[in-house]
């Protein structure tokens, strides 16, 4: 049973196939084609936290592929009405896959552990693999490839940063996290990346202006993630010098692109002038969520279509 609990669940050549399929499906959509590759397939979206992009991009992507999706919020009583084993095995008889957005990463692991259907991580406290796939697609479109491209992440070393770091390691890109002390990436996560990808170039820094000097893309995320609201004041103070603003952009090369996973707190981690600038890819990046996930869904549920239709460069 193939899951995507994190990008550690797939090999580099599999990621490359998913990304190639995503780009191919994006081109077909632009040409007006919506091939029914997942006709009558059904996925469930099991979400414990709010979402715009993840929810809507999986639902629309699935519809464009000829399948359908069910949104399951609090009303299904996940973790409350019945045991996890009964819940998961029953759900697995109805749906072809489940996308899970969970407060704790262990919930995604638990769901996947029953092998009742493929489980896709739709964001946990640990990582956000679907986001990272869309991000590297966006970099490829803007900068012409993956190899050696340097993403400088200015902000919190949590879920989004951790996934992007792993994804860049898989594609021979470079990654730097620049953050205040105490907000670094999880050391176990970094050790796992180093063990699996010994050539990975992942660095950390504390001076944003120096860190962005050779950036190809500058990425930021909210200072206070969902569930961390009680820490908001402390985080605002800690990250005060880590805003992506015009002064910081002046320290970066003129070709550097701007990324943000969204939702953003405009005026906090990023200013209007930067997020709305010509260097910003933020809106296309959000749109790429759907294209990346279509590639992932086809890879999980109808891999033969990729074998027959997609060439990996
Ligand atoms: N970037 C992202 O996952 O957005 P949502 O929280 O709206 O799904
Ligand atoms: N780090 C953010 C990402 C939202 C897509 C959060 O977890 O809330």
C-alpha cells in the first residue's frame, strides 16, 4: 500500500514522475483537455483544521480527472465516535484514497498504519508534502529547472519549511532556513534527510540580509501556524526582524522569486509591496497545488496512465 505521509514515502525517481505528470496534466488543461483518468474514483478529505487551497485543489483536481471527492469535517467523529481501527477500515471500503489534514502527525501515521487505503498528508505539524511539490513545480516554471536552485526560507522551521527542505534535497536543489534562535527545523527530521540524501545542501542562518544574497527564491510562511495562537505575541517579537519586505528584497539578486504557501498575514511576515510585486509567484504557486496533486493522484490510483503518456526528463 503506497501512502504519502511525507516525502520520505517516495523515491526520487517517483517524485520526478509525479512532477512530470503534473506538468503534463497542467499543459493538457491549458489546451482544454480534461482526460477522465480517474473516472468514478472517490477520495475523502478528512480535515481537522481549516483549509482553502488544500481542500479546493484536491476537490477540483479530482473532478477534472473524472472522479469525485467527499469532504469529511468534524461531523464524522474521527477519533471521537469509534475506535481508529473501525473508522479507518470502514472508510477504506468506500473510498480509493484519503487526504488527511491532522493536528498531530501521529494521526496520519495511525490512519496509514491500517493500510485500508492510500493516505495522503494534507498538512500536519510535521510536514506538508503536497505544498512542497507545488513549490518546486513553481520554481521550475519560473527559473527553468530544479538543479542547484537555492530556496532561502525566511521564517519558522516547521511543517512547510521541513517539507520544502526535504523536497529540495531530493531534487539536488539548495535550501537555507533563516530564522531566530529556537525556531529551527526539527533535528530528527534533518538527520533523516542527511541519512537518506547525504549530498543534500541544507543550511541554517540567522541574518536574513546575508542569507538572501544568493537566493533564487525567497520563501516565507506565517509566524504563527494554526494551533499556535497562544504563542502569537512571543512569535511576533521573535520574528520582528524576519519580515520579507522591500529592504530585504534589495539584498537579494534581482532575479529572485518570492514564494509563500498562503494564507499570509500581510504586513506581518510579508509586506503588500513584496507579495504583490512582479517577483512574486505566490498566486501561481497556489494554483500549482491542484496540478501537483493531480499528478500525485494519478500516480497513486492509475499509474499506467503515466507510463503510457508521460516522459520524465
Ligand atoms: N497552503 C495551504 O495548505 O493552504 P490551506 O491551509 O488553505 O489549505
Ligand atoms: N505553517 C502553516 C501553513 C499553512 C498552510 C500552518 O501550519 O498553519
